[in-house]
């Protein structure tokens, strides 16, 4: 039981208290962060930073190699460090020699489909599963045609997709299976760590992720040969003799980022555990509230919980997603609408992509989803306060709805 002082000295459960959007006192005096990186103490890194400065080798050094080795031990196969997840996706698709169409979900961050267009590939969007919000293997198989050369799955919010079904489909049709696992580092599927599936899994290490290198990415790959080609690709396609074998990118990871990445990997399992605790606290606190539906996590999977998101049913909850977001913002609680609009409705993609089916589930999920604050060092008391705010807003949803008209 948290002390009353945690809640600005008023009782939130009292029906007469006004939500901030109706003129009441906000639950948070200062807005809480939506996401923050959980970082190691600087003093644990300073000596290595100083050594990098002293020797002057800022890229292509021992720290990147060590980071790759430690990631490879976690994945159980080779790992390649790159400048970001997007460059990792672009280079994985390039080195695999993909052509034609690639099947992927539209319910994803637009970097997923950006990577295909940079490679002059055609995104073929398919629908997602209504419960897990990951790509639906049935929709994948229905969309396969002679132009398709790969499946680009996404582990949405760190929830591992149906690896067994996607692996079987890819094998049966001779397709490459790649996963945009930007959110997924530290997760697991049936006891196997993310990073160990398909020909390549690509992770983000940006500041919003469960493990961070400041900026950066990791690629877990199925062969040393592919790892070697990716290391050439991240250096413009230059193997070291200045005779480029193909057109690559400058996608090298700096040495200082690798040092931070190594320290972040050491914290990863504990941070994933904490995020699962936070997600559990959200769910248990709001379990009896009508109109909220949580992402289904398979009992044999470990979700990394980069985000904790909920679907809002306007009829049952009393407010739609946008009104709930506005009411929470007034309380000092930021939210995100991940992902609205879905990728197939992005302005930039007009005339450049194909859609298989009507993507009915994607549109419904995208129009009603709301992501709540989560980070690995988040206080349980703050989760409790956010949940109390959601309950208060629900109780007074009629008044809030009337005020917005």
C-alpha cells in the first residue's frame, strides 16, 4: 500500500474527484516520462571510454568485436553490429539478394517497409492476428505468389511471433524468413532466444529499447558467410582493399556505442524481468475495467515488453482511444498511438506498395490502440498512479465525453 502522499494528497477513488481534463488537479505534478533508457552508471564505462579516446580507434575496433561475440553467445549463432536497426534491415535484404515482393505486416513502425523500398523491393502487406497483433501466418500463406522471395515478420512490442508456423511456411515455399525484431531483444520463443530464428533477425539498440547502445543495431544470422558479407556491407561494400564488391552503406557501429551495448546486454535479463513485472502490474490493476484488451502473449514465450499497449473499445470503456489519450495527457501521463496510421496508409507509400486482402484486423487494431508508459527502472508506484487515472477517467467518461462535444 503506497502512502497517500504519492497521490498528491487526495483520494483518487472518490467519485467526486474531477479528472484534470475537467478542471481537477493532475495526478502527476510533472509529466512522467513515456520511455527512458535504463543506463549503467557512468563510472563503470569511463575507463573504457578513456581508453578509446587515448588509442584513437573510434570504429572497427576490439569493442565492436567483443560486443558481437557476446551477442552471438546469447543468440547461439553469429551476430553483426550495425549503426541502427533500419540499416541492418536494409543490408540484410541487400546481402540476401532479395527481388520482387516481400510479405510483411502493415501494423509496424514504418522503418520496416522503408527498408524494402530502399532496396527497390515491393512491400506486400498482409493482416495480423487479432490477439497477438503479430503477422498472421494464414494471411502470409494466402498471399504467396511467384513474385514473393521473402517473409519479413515483426515481433510487435517485443512479443515473439509464431516462429514455428512462419519457419515451416518459408521452408515449404523456398522463401527467406527475416524478422524485424527491433523491440525483441531479450525475449524468447519456446525456450529459444530471439536472434536465433530465420536467416536474419534484426534488433534495435536505440534509446527507447530494452537494451541500448545509444544508437545501433544487431543482426543475428544463420551463417558465418552471411555475417562476413554483412560486415563488408556495413563498410560501403568494401572488404578492405577499396574495391567494393557491391553497393553497401556506412553502417558501422562506433566503439563507444559498443561499450554501452556490452554493458546493456549485461543488464538485459533483469530489465526484461522488470518490464514483465510492470506489464503484469498494469494488467492486474486494470483487469476488471471494461473495454480494455491486452496483447496476447503465448505461455511458451517471453515478451521483452518494449511497449505495453491496450486496445480501447469506445462502447465498453465510454471513451475512444483519442479521448482517453487526451484525458491522460491532462493528468501528466503521455501515451503513443503505436501504430496509427498503419504502414499501408502512409502517405509516402502511395502507389509503391501492394495489399493482400482488406487488412480488417490491422485497421481495427491501429484505430483503437494506445501505448502506456513503460521503462525498465519505472517505479511501481507510478504504474499504480497511472492505473488509478485510467479508472478515474473511465468512471467519469460520460462527463469527459460531453465536455469534448
